[in-house]
C-alpha cells in the first residue's frame, strides 16, 4: 500500500475505465476497517485499511472529489441472499440443513460447509450470488451516474429473478423460515402501543443475551468450532 494518489484529472470526466475485478472485490469486502474508493478518472479502486495506511490518507481521499466511496454489500444483505436461496432448493433434506446452518453466528461458514456435499446446488448458489452482487454494482454505478468505457466481464445483468427449480415452480411469497419469523416479529412490533415498547425491547434483549450465553457455553465444549462470520 502506497500513499501516492493518482494525478488529478483535468477537463471534463469521460466514461470511467473501471477495474472490474477490484470493484467487485470492494463490494464484497465489508470489513469495518476496510474503506474502498473508486477514482472517477482512472477507474482505479483504492483500498485504505485502518491501522495499515497513513492515518491522514483516509482524510485526504475522503475530501478529494475525484474519489467516490464504495458502499459494500452489508453482511445483513448477504445473509438475506442465503435466506432467499433456501426455498429455491428442491431437496427437502438440504433445505432443512441450510435452514439450520444459517441460524446464529458463523452462518456463512456453515452454509458453505453444507453445500460442499451438494456440488450442483453449490454451483447454483454461487451463480445466484454473483448475479445479485453484479446487480448491486450495476445499480450503484447508475445511481451515481457513472458511465464505463469498458464493459463488465459478466455482461449486462437483468433484474434478479428467483432461481428456477427442477419440476417445482417457486411460489410467490415463499420465504426461508428465519425470514418469515423476522417479518412476523416486525409486524407485531408495529402494532404494539408505544408505551409498551420498552417492555418488549427489554424482553428481546433478554432473549438475545440468553442466546449468546448458550452459544458461548457450546463453544467452550467444542474448541474446534471457530466463529467465522465472513460472507461466502
């Protein structure tokens, strides 16, 4: 990592010659200590890592109009991708395994581990995930009115559709069990009078703490189980 910045462009901005591989990597990497920027003239993707780069470098880049900060896909959104994929799986046993795999910390690692034994579904997952990621990138560029002088290697991405399944159509409204429960919880919260919300929140905090304590106890009895909550 060097502290040298590309030369400031002169004249009107042209279509950006995007470094697609670096841009894709930036959208996947949502580590809080990593900050990525797209240079609007060179197409370079610059990564600044807290604790590694010059502390003043981030300040200089943030105030430089030639750089646009890249907002990576959040872990929460990538988790939803897994939830949406599960109902598309035809094998009921695999659907059950994946549903259990994404429950709790380490969901991304467990989801990946389950799919290792199902190469066809694993390939479908990576294809589905790539389409969603590329759609996210495409929308981001359009929102910021950024034209590109070079086409992405994956081509134009259409609006994501549910993956077709063999012999079983995907019914509108089918959701992973975890997503259904979260939606129901949100709907219930909206119906609770404001005066009762502190009690509801306190109870939810209690459940969260109890869950964390149970997971901690489980890990103490299984030293080989390491938390790895990075998206697959």
